[in-house]
């Protein structure tokens, strides 16, 4: 599913070169659950952005499901993000004026699905995360854990094979975080490939495999 070879990412700040990623090599097979653990500023989010085709490496090769990402056009990358990757963020990123159902429908709308199919797939995704009965509620009417489950339902609605989760428990209390991790484990058992970014060793330990990011360098554990 994922094959990173000698990935480097540099930034320029006030004329200085900052190495966010240094010679990163990572392979993730179909159906794996991999956690990338590290402190804030270690390069985890930069790695996530490259995995999600949201940013490009300065050097190196990234193959996603056998395709060279560097050879994709902007529209092709957008297609990949919409159909092959489901994103789950720490801050939920839900539209406050929309209901839970409408939030889950958004990626399907961007994909051009007809309203009836959008509604059907979104309701199925909410059912999968145990929130169908909250479909009409707006984010402000939901707890933090429920909002994150809506965000996971949104990631699932388009039925992507790959889920990228960036600190999905970071804004949650212990009980809500446990529910989210149980849901991710269930998704893994159902066949999804999951890459989880976290600073929490206990959360990372729930994955089938763990790698550690330190100062832009990735090491297997």
C-alpha cells in the first residue's frame, strides 16, 4: 500500500534550511495497522502530509498502491485523496453549521455522488461508528468523542482502503479516547490499512507495528 524510499523534506525559514524529514524509509502492507510515535516537532505531521498527498517530498520516492505519486497531476492527487484515503484529524475538522449526517456526506458530494447514494452511504458510516441516532445533531450538540466518531464516519463514507489518523485521541478524555481506539482496531480487523500518528506510547502500543520518529529520522521498533 505504502512505499517510501529515501524521503527527505526541507523547509526554508529566515534563510535557514530546516530538515523536517531525513532519509525516511517506510513500507506499509495492505491491511497493516502501523503507529508512528514521536514528540511534537519530530516530523510526524510532515510525514502524514506526504502520505496523504497533501505535500511533496524534497527528495525521495513515494509509491501509493504501486503508483508513483510524483508522476500524478494535481487532479489525480485530489482523486486519490477523495477515493483512496480517509483522513481523521485531532481537531475533528467538522463544519459547525452542518449536521453529523451532512458532515459525513461532504466527501461524497465532492466526489459527485447523487444525493440518494450520498445519504445511504453516510447513514451506513454513522451506523458503523454507533451514531446513526445522532445524524441530525450539529457538532456543538455532540461530545468530543462523538465528534471524533463522526469524523471517522466521514473518513469511512467513501470506503477508502487507507485511513490516516493524526492524533485522533489528542483532544479526548481517556474514556472517549478508548472508544476511538476500539473503533480503529475494529476497522483494522475489517481490512482497512491504518497509519496512526501519535505522541502517546500507550496509544501507539495498540497498533500491530510501531515506528518512532526522532528529529526527522524514522526508526523501526
